[in-house]
C-alpha cells in the first residue's frame, strides 16, 4: 500500500509541474493546462463529458457524470496551445470558434477516469494530450493505486497546542497530516471533552476568499464565525464543540478552479453549472478524512451543524454516528442570494 500511495503522490506532483503520467502502463497523458513540453503533439485529447457537450460533439453520447472522460480527435494534431484553449471554458468568449471534433471510443475507460480525478486532486483542468509525441518521461501510476492513496489510515495527529481565539480563549488546535498528501487539516476543540453529551461539530471546508478576504459571494466566512460562537456558547453551558477545518478548497476542486468557476458565474452560470462546465463535479469533498479526524480525537456521536442532508449521509456512510442535524442558516446578502438559492434548489440544502 505504501508503494501505491507514493505513486499517486508522485503523479499528482507531476501533473502540477506539467509532466506526463502513464496509467496502468497503457496510456500516457500530458496535462493540457500545465504541460511542459513545447513540441508535444497528439492526434487525440482526453476531456470531460461536460466540456465535450459544450463543444457540441455530434456523436457524443450522454455521460452519467459531467467529469466522465471523453476522447476526442480533431482535423489536425493538438499542440499544447490549442489544448489549453480547448480545455478552459473561461476562454470561450475569447476563442469562440473551435472544431470540428469527433468523440472516439476509449479503450481504457477506468484508466481515463482515474486521470480525470488525478487532475482534480492536482487542482488543474481535467484535459490531456493522449500518448503525445515528444511528451517527455512519464510518471507511472496504476488505477488501483488511487484507492490506496485515498485510504485515510495514513492520516495521523501531528501536533496539538492551546490556541486562544476570539470566540473561546481556552480552545485547543490539533493538526493532522498524511505522509502522501500535502494538505494539512486541523481541528479546533472548544470546551472540555466529555462523553456525557455529543459535541457540536462543524465540518468547514477551506475558503480563502470567504474565510480570510471576507468575500460576499458565499456564506463561508459568516458560517465559520457563527459556528465558533455556537461552540463557545455550548462550552459555557457545560458542553463542547469541534470545528474540523478541511483543506478542500472550492468543495474539493481547488482554489484556481474555484476562481475559474467565479469567472463563469460572472457570465451567468450558477455555481453547479460553472463547476460542471469546467469538467468538475459539484461535490468533490473527501468526508472519510473528517471521519478519520473524529476517530483520532476520540469523538463518538456528534451533533452536526449543517443545512446539507447529503453531508449527514456522507458522514454516516463513513462510519460517523450523527445523533442530530443542527441547522446553521445565515441571512443572504445581495451578492450570495443566487448562490444560496442554487444550494437550496439544486443541491438539496435545507434553506
């Protein structure tokens, strides 16, 4: 398992650096966005089903998921400049004429699907030159390796310390780290841990724009502040709370792709359609990581602060006992009203 996890970590690193990967010793893929091989050329590209639909491929079959892989061929070989324009929907208004392209049969669909997920984990657009000429040396990775890399057994507590915060001066912060994943998650425990009452728990996915910069496009910053205040109130009444701060920016699509989605939202797309047009899933967060963190903290049943029933289901599927769902709703502002309505109408949030 260690070797498998290492190969995935190296493959993610390769994609971020613009190097090729080779999946299952069957298919070599050079990332369109970051590719570092100026002379690379390929007759075919791997893109997402959502991107293929946007390009209106005449023979494209309907795919079950927007991030499903599609193999396309053009009249001329693709170079990296053409591949980058083709892969990024935020550039469509600047480069409106593309094609014609045809969708072709994918000989190794499982390998292609893993490639799309590796791109998401690397925070890049899910688009590749396939078996490129002059693509450079490739990092080998196997389809089965991804499951081993996702296994949360490697996640462990790295350190902990007292951390006075505005909401609670006696809070404790605990940092978690996995050897094969650069994301370092943290938990903030407020109050005295006790088995008498399930803690008030909030899973908060990292949001640089909302948590740090005060963005009005989402409700992340106010939700974070309100959660800490609620936990501090709980502690004053003899209970306790746990904030899990998960390094899963943009619901798991990464900061750069989240900002690309913002560009598409400015063109009129809602948050779901913006993600999907990028070839990325609406929800890509890793809830087993949260379950592992709670286990390492010795937390049993929890009272979960969320408006999202799907989050409750995901945690229960990961083995967490959710004793109660505690609503966590805040008033909208003119900039995030559509975003909140989309969460209510399209992703099942109880708002």
